[in-house]
């Protein structure tokens, strides 16, 4: 008699469970034996794709590990939503957070490999976990997962067709990923070019062909500090100035975190800076005296430099304050107020360039995981400066260029999301019997399942005798 749901299966298929088809290997490896084998941890398996990103060595591990052989299917049971499944082509050992399903003559290993990567299995595993911070599933839970099993010959046809489709999809994903990388390169290139005088037509009109060979402003003052290597050539009309010459009233932020007397003032913290901009949606208030409130008051178009941060790449970056009202800022930030004739956005963009980062990072102090730059060092950063109208023109160009790149970036991201969805759609159709036609001459899966059950029963009897 057919099981519930059996009537809806493709010809030759049968309904079973994962536990009736496979069981995880119990073979273990003792690292004290000193044998040197490849080691795979969860960190070596790429999320969703099944790609093995590399491996360690068994000599580097200390605790007991699971053993796998070429062609076995590895399944990551820690945080199953990460969908970490792999099928190595070599022998080795792996983390005990990985279940090892040995290859079998009755089940096509790659059929199992792709089945465990399917969305419905990921969802089932994720619904059967224990633990909050480190959610894990186990084989006892996974063994109950219902599987529609095709004949062995059809399993192989499915795998062949799935792989041909996924290969085409991987090419598209690679091209999209390369395009995304190219966009990031274009962003950096545009910003760098803007401050070397090679981005805009207006820069050309200002003498882009007449490049200065001597940075006389800096040399005359005798404090070039490598300016020639930073700016080997600039359009005529440009001058090199230090940040301290382009701004006034630099001020570190308040160290105060709370208070009882005075006025309540919103204070900008590092947590309020996201993606190079100030996010005012969750800004907290602190109580400052009138003197403190005035001292740390921000004006529109002030620049805030990140003074200290755990990330080296963020330390010394600038953000623009462009909000009305009485606001303050914390001591992790330094305020710089641009002089008249200096576009604040022109300065802000400059601190994203490679030439600015080279200067900032050479002045940075790193201790105990924190990177710090002080006010005096930032004031010494050399900035190439054209006239105000050209500064404004450069800012407009960069904004428009970034707007277009952002649109392209969003299109690429959408393409990658669709590719991931298409990957799952291919697997879904494969395991519903809709990807390849059925062949009436195939041995039915029910006969295959009976052989699997008989062989496993025989193995259990053999183990009982040995015990």
C-alpha cells in the first residue's frame, strides 16, 4: 500500500526519510597519532554554494575529529541556516560540528549533496535546533526529513542536468561579482582622480595640461614632507595646503556621558556614523552646562573626523554635519570648521582618497586594538586645493558619478539575489521530478529502498554478533 503523498510522486519514485537512506559515519581521528591530513572546519565551507575555500592541517587541531573520505558528503550542523554542505575530492578530517555521510553504491552522493542544500531542507534543519547563541541540529532530528527518492539512474541524470545549469549560473554570478568589484574600483578611481586634477572637463579648462613640476608653496616653506611623492603633478592654479590652513577652531568632542545640571543636548557618537554619513535617528541626549554646550556646539557644514576606532580604515575619515539645531559630539570625534572659500564637501571627499589615507595612516598610533590620530596630525594633512568654483564643480561631478554607480550597484545586487533564488528554483524542480524526464525502464526507487533497508539490517545483525 502506498504511503500518504505517494500518489503525487513521479513515476518510479518513492517516499522515504533521510534516516532510512543514510546515517553519519562514526569514524574518528585522534590528533595525538601525529598523522598529517587535510582538516576542514565550517570556516572552510562557503555559505550556500558548497565550495571548499581551503583547509587546515590535522596537526594543528587538538581534540578528536571526524574522518571523511573522497566523495563523502559533509553537512554543517552548527547554525544550519548558513547552509554549509560540501563534497571533498580528498580524504581528511573535519570538525565534529560536521556530519559525514559516507558515499554509497545505492545513493548518488551528489544527489544527496544537492538535496541537503535545498531550501526546504535548510528550513527543516533550522526549525530543529537546540541552543540560542550556538544553534545546532542533530541527525536524530534530521533523520525524520521526508525525501522523494527517484531511481538511481534518474538520480544521476538529475545531478548531471543540475550541474550543467548551475555551471551556467556560476558564470553569471562570477561576472556579476566581477562587475561589482569593478564598480568599487571605479569609485576609488573617480575620487582619487578628482584630487589629482584629472576628473572633470572644468579641470582641463583650468590648465590640466600645464602640470606644475615644483610644488613651490610647500618647498618655499621648507615643509614638503613628501608632497612631491604624494602629488607628482597638479593642474595650474591648484595649491597644496595643510588642513590646518583650510579650517579653524578644531576641537575634540566632549568626554561627558551624563549630567544632572544644564541643558539636554543631542550628542553624535561613533555609533551614529554609518556609511560615511551621520544617522540622527537614534542619537542620544546628554546634559551639558551652558559653557559646555557652547564649546561643543556644532554648526552646519562642520566636519567631524573620527579620532579613534578599532578599524584602521575608518580612523581619520571625515563626515559632514548638515543638520539644523543645537547638537554636540563625543570625544571620539574632532570638529574642523572650514574657512570661507573652502567647500566642506570637497574636504570631506578628499579624506576618502588613497593619498589622504596614506598620510593619515602614517600618522596613526595603534595600541590595544584601537587606532588613534590626534588633532595636530590631522591639521598637517596636505590637501590639493583649486579655486572655490572648481571645488564645487568637483563635488557635483562626484555626487552624480556616485549616484550612477549606486544605481548600477543596486542592479548588480538584485542580479545576485535573483541568481541565488534561481539556484534554489533549479534544485526545487530537480527534487520534484520536474527537471529531467522519467524513464520507465529504470529500476523503481522502491526496489532500491528495499535493498538499502536489507543491507542496513544485515549490518546491524553483524554488529550485534560482534558485540
